C-alpha cells in the first residue's frame, strides 16, 4: 500500500478519524449509560444521576435477575427460535435465490416466480387474517408460530439472488461440463464463494428473530411462552392504567430502572457473543479469489 | 405452464379454508332439553363431573405466585374446584391493558372466544351485535346468591342496566364502589419545612406549591422539584391517581363526562366553558412551573413521588398503598397527608359519579354452562368473603402478598358504599365495639396494621403507615366529606363513536395537554370545540340524546 | 437437447417449491383477508359472509381529517429516514474504509453495529433516558446556558428525534452493505490508479463510487418502496398524545384505531391502500434503476 505523506493527506486522515470516532462515541455512550445504570443504586438511577460510571456500584439487580425464572425461560425460547428460524430462513433463501438468479431464458418460470415474490413482499392480508391461519394450523403458543410465518424473508432472497447473479457464468459452465447437478452446482460452487453474503443474511435473520417482540405478543397466548423481547417490551406496560384499588394494593415498587437495565444488558449478550464470528465474513473480499473473467 | 398456474390457484382456494370458521360443521343443536341439575340452578351447588371452562385471563403486573402455582393451578382455582368442581383452562393470558385488549380483539376477529372473559363496554356491544355471547338473565336469577343481588341492587339498578340489552342480561359487571372524593395528597413535612399552614382553598395550595418550587424543601436541586404532578390526560378518569378533577370541579368542569345542562340538553363535559376556564387556570400554574414541566411525556409519575421529587398530587384514599408505600420505603420521613381542597375552603365539594360497572364478564354463546359465571361471582365475592374468609390457602396467599388478580375470573362485586363501610368496621374494632375476629380477612389484616400503627405512631413501618393512612385517615376523610354528586347521564358507546370516538378522544387529549403546557393559548379551546363538533362530536351528541330518550 | 432443458426446468421448480409452500400458506391465504376492506366485517359471519359495503371504508378514510395528517407524517418521517439513512452510512463506510489500523477499525465496527441489534422495545428506554428533561442531553444544553427542551413532547422536535435516532441506530449496520461492496472492488484498480498518480479524492470518484454505485442504487430503490413504512416499532414505543399531530403514522394509527378498536374493516382498507401505493412506488423505482443504472432489483 502506498502512503502519501503530504500535509493535505494527513489533515484528511485527521478529519476522518475525528468524524469516525465521534460517530462511534455517539453509539457507545447510551449503551455504556445503560450498563452503568444496571450496576448502580436504585435511587441514584431513578434520579437520573448515573453517567458512564455506576453510582454506588452493586450487583443487586443482577442478583434479582438470576432468580427471575421467566426471564431465563424467555431467554431460552428466544435462543431456540433464533436457531430454528435462522436455519429455516437460510435453507429456503438459498434454494430460492439460486433458480431466480438465472435469466428467464435459462429458467422460463423465473419471471412468474419473481413477480410472485415481489407481490408477496408488497402485499399482505394484514395481521388479523394471518393470525387466523396460524390459529387454524394450531401453531398458537408454539415456537413454530414465531418461525414459520416468516420462513421466507423475500428481501433476503432478492439480496442473495443479486449476489448469485454476479457469480461468473464461466464457473457454472465449467462445473456443468464436469457433470455437476443443479444442487451440486449450488452447494459446491455458489455457496462457498457466497459465504460472506450468507453471513450477512444469517445476521439479518438472527437479529430479526432475536429482536421481534411483536409476533410473540400476537401469537403467544401465555406470558410464559413469550420470547425475550416480548418479555422486555411488557416491562413497559403502563401501570397507571390500573385503577382498581384491590389490584393496586399489592403492587410492589414498579419503576425498577436498574433491574430493567440489567435485563436489557443481558438480552444483548448473545448477539455480542456471535457477532465477531459473523464479522469475519464481511472483511474478506467477496469476489476476490474466484475466477476472473 | 398455464396448467401449473391453474393447479396453484386450486390449491390456494383449497387452503383458503384455513381462513373460514368451520362454518359447515355447526354444532348439532341439542334438541333434547335435559333436566337441569341442582348445580345448574343454585349458587353453590357442586357439579358432579368437573366442568372445564376456558378463560381469557388478564394478568396483573407481578402475580408473585408461590413456587409451582400458576394461573390454572393456584389457591383460587383449587378452591373453586373443591367448592363447585370447576376448572379453568386459559385460552390466553396477557397483561391488563393493550396486550390483553389485543388478545380479545384477535379472538373476536377469528370468531372464537373463550368460554368466559372480561371485556370493556365497547367490546361488549360488539359481542352482542355479533350474537357471540350468552343471555345470562335466567342464570343470574337462579345462580347468583342473595347477597350478590343485594350488592348489585345497592347501585339502584344502574350497574346491571349497563349490561342489559333488549331486556336481556348479557354480562355481569364488576361493580365500582364509590371512590370519590379524591384528595390532595401532599408532603406535610415539606409544608412544615416552608412554614405554612395546611391548604383548604386553591389560593392556599398555590402559595404552598410556590414555596415548594422556590424553597426546594426536598433538596432536589434548583428547578428539579415537581410541586404538583398531574397525569398527561389532565382529568376525567374517575377515582384515579394524578387527575386534576378536584381543581376542575371547583370551576364546575367535569371533563370526559356526558352531562345534562339545566334545560335538559346533553353535553360533553370536555367541551364546556367551565372546562376552558379550568384549563386556563392549570395553564397558568404550568407557566408558573407549579405543575410538572414534563407532564406531556411523563410515563412514570410514581417514580418522581418515590424518589422525593414530587410534592403533591391528587389521588384516592388508597394512594398510601400505591404508590406512597414505596415512597415510605425509600424515605420514611416522607409524610404524605390527604386534604380536601374546596372552592370556599369549607370542605364542601362536588364530584362526578362514575360508571357503576367498570368491566364486564361474558360467557360464550354456545357454552353449556352459562350459569358458571353467576356461580363464580357468588363464590368469590360472597361466600369466600363472608363465610370462608378463614380458608387457609387463600389466607396464606394474602400473607405472601400474592396478587388477587390471579383469580381465574377477576369479577369484583361489592356494595356501593364498600369503602366507608370498611372504615366504619375497622374503627369499631379499634374502639373495641366490635370483636376483631369477626372482621373478614381483608379488614382484619388492615385492622392489624392500623392497631400496630397506633402502638408506635412515631415510627411505623411502611406497611403499617400505608394501612393506617389509607383506612383510618383517607377512608375517614372520604366518609366525612360532604360531596355533591354530579351524575353523568351516559356511559355507553353510540354507533358513530365506534369509528369516530378514538379520533375525538385524540383531539381532546391533544387540546388539553397543549393548552395546559401553553403550546396553544387558552382560546385554542374554542378551535378545539368547533373541530370536535364538526368532526363527529355534534352527531354523537345527537345519538347520545337519542339513546337516553330510548332508555 | 430440448428434453435436457426441460429436466433442468423441473430442478429449478423443485428448488423453489419449499419456499413457495410457505409463502402460499402464510402470505397468499391471508390475502383473502383483504376482502374485509370492502365489507362491514362481522366476526360471527366471517370473511366470506359479511355484508359487502363496496368502497364505504375508503370513503370514510377520505372524510376524516386524520388521513391527511397521518399521510403527511408518514411521508416526512420516511423520506427523512431514507435520505439521511442512505447518505450517512455511505459516508461512514467511505470514511471507515480509509482507516488502515485494522484493530481500531474492527473495534469501531463492533461498536457502531451495536445499536442495530437492539429492538425498539429496548431502545425506546434508552432514547427516553437520553432525551429526558433531566437527562444527559438536556444537562449539556443547560450547561451551555439554554433552557432544557422537552424533546419527546414537542411537535417541533419529535420527528427530528425519530429520524435522528433511527439514523443513529442504523447507520453502522447500513454501512455493512457498502463496506462489503467496497471490499469487492478489485484492489488492483486502486493500485493501478495510485501508480498513475490519482489522489485519494480522484480514486474515490472514479473507482470507489462507481464500484459501489450498483448497491447504492439497489438500496435506494428498495427503500423507496418503503416510503410508507415510517417505522412502527420506533414510533409505537416513543409517541404520546401531544405528538400524535407530528408523530402518528399509518401503521400506528391502524394498530390503535383499527385493531385495538376492533375496526377490522377500516384497518384493512387503510393497509390495502398503503400496499398499493408502496407497490407502485417500488415498481417505478425498479424501472428507474433499470433505465439509469442499467440494473434492476428483480
């Protein structure tokens, strides 16, 4: 790599660093604040006194969190959902993206399917009819209600299809001459060189499944079956709506900022754990290394 | 190719059956009128075979179940199984509020509702229109206990009327006992700190709040003290926390209530001139920073009270239980006291009365045992309270602070004067005029707190303080205050409200908060009223008048 | 020859089959629900037996004053998000691409992707905390001698907060696509250009930008189809009555007034209209991309 050492270039470097670091700090601060709150004293947190460093450091909220069975149950449900959902998403996306990446001359049904997919992406019958279908299939309150309705992420199919399109035709031609079947070509030629794209798509799926609170809210009839994000979203249910005295008489301290912060922090840990693993795929070049035309 | 498209279409049509209710297979109508058993015609008759009923359960914030118990198996369900041989199976469980409403909405949309569930008035109407729920007239006659009937009757028929359509009783309402007047709850220790007297009029209150603002008796730091906390809906929620209703009533304003003027015309309280005046008054206080500057976005007023930022709010007699109990846990010097603020300082106030039916319990139309609902109401609201109050598992639940919202059916029926009655009973027990052993379980546990409080009134525990302050101070003040009730004339929902009410409510919420926060001048109220009228308000007023005329 | 091609076709169809089955069950079948938009849907009667009211629900939509407000809010918020949500990630990707310190780069990436992973259910708590009247931002404003601002309760600020926090959440993750595209540019081109004496800016203009232009066009075009999706989760978790006027969008309105209010038909009608407009926009965007960038999305 050639490095010019002119003043201009150094100034440019300086500006680049400053801007990038500023943007990074903007992302970091609110997160660190949340972590600091989770380790702080309850009243300090309620009084907005916590910055980047915990005030009166303690582990109380984490101790309480460990005993929260429902939190961990929801946590496991979310993990299971991510595993099942992502696996299903990836399989279907790959299988659909490949035929669609062919031109309509090679695959004559291509445009029909493509238009169908676009139509699916743009139109929906809405929440209520979809609920009726899921209900009729007896998926309510099962993990499958979180996994099956979104089994085909159309957007990801299109992303991967576009990538497949950019794979040089010569590669496929060579394999075909070697007697590879369609599936063989897909798995031996396309998948290995599209690992970075697959990683991106897997990330989309994982994040999507992990973060979705809404389908849990709709398809889970029992709070015990809520995935983690639904559980967390429900923490915010506004207590002032309850006006019945006898219900209120037993309410404990509701605003539990530190415990909620701890829950939020713990809920992001799984994503942080797998992130570096996926990141590996972004950095390596996507097309470099394959046959040049 | 064309052929395959056709196959696909046929397949889709076939699968669209997934959407239809199994309309083809209607349950064979039971032509054989079987002889009704004793269980089916009496309040406490026990079924021979266990009756399993499905429930749409609205769940409390934190149930605090003992290990192993849940919403389908707990002290209440076991009690009901023992007594009546009935067992709930929950179709869905969701937190009270939007989450629960959403489940109900979904269930109705699919046309399949649980055997028993709680709904609001709008939904009740929808269910009646759709012919989805059972007529309870006969079951109520036969299976509601005499005391339950007496309780409903203590509202002078108003409670059951709300659930009656075309002469048929379609639901059992939870009754809402009198919860007004609400009081000003204020930090007595702060009042002492700034050296002032207890407030009786709005002027007094303004002086005290100004002192709170300027002298910062809670040491919150300059500008951090919230002299008076008010909900962002401003007012109109009966007997709820943080409403400005006490202030507005002094101006003769009763927001969000349907009322009749002197000449008998129906009007909506939020659009009256008095309301404009009251909002103008509140806007002035907001401008003077006497009201929470964050009123518009404040979700959690409780936390400002608990952490000692807030100096006063309006709330009902039970405010010491929630949220002040938490405040005492954080700061045991937080000496919250109730006061009546009246126009002339003589303690005489007016307040609107409430809808006597707060929520409605319905039974699915095809359910074989519609009488189960009056039986459950009788068991939980009569027998359990007046006879079986020593039933050990439920006593243990109360001691362990398990939320009573874990009952499979949360119906609450009580006399309209329940709170004052309770105060009288506990007072008698404390005075030795009544054997404490004769108190029911709720009263007894409160009696213990109150008598413990009286043993060492200078250093009560938070729970003792809450018990005493709510039952002996709050409820007493309520019992003694002279209230002129203003009865709203309508609580239901008209045809146009179905589509337009949400928007009008929105308009109203916005107008109120904007005027109070000074984002719009007070005269914006006139714009609000004319928009309100032209976007549906006028036609709804006409409909309300029409419906009242029909009653 | 012909036979062989037909066999190939069957293979393609077979590969699409599993996905198609899912789409038919969970996407096509529920579309019969669209019928509700033209009915006065009564749950007891079901979708196929409720009374037909034609365009009544759509007419009602035009009658209420809310429609214009909600459409306006949706467009302003969505366009703001699309414009800034495209420019900022591209700039960030380009800037980050210039940083050679591998360790720092990786660290920065890890940090800026972080907000994307959090759902709005979680982020709402964080945003409310940061923009609180007594929160960090207002402390900063006060220390500079200004009055604190009630950000989330202000009709002048609410949409800016929505757009700003959305960009904040997504710019890092949005840059992934562009960074991936940047790594796809043949390093040889840069080397050659550098040897030819092209400076950084020239290389950016003539190599880097054209290199990632297809993906930029694709992303913009995809986003245009989303112009009526202003972000339900975000708005839903942040709005309050005082900012309905500027913050209420189509999706939150449908949920609040339609679903919770049990106005199934009305909600479906709004949803349908929204889909039709979104579809038209995306198809035009595809045509646009095809004509001017010589590529198409589908």
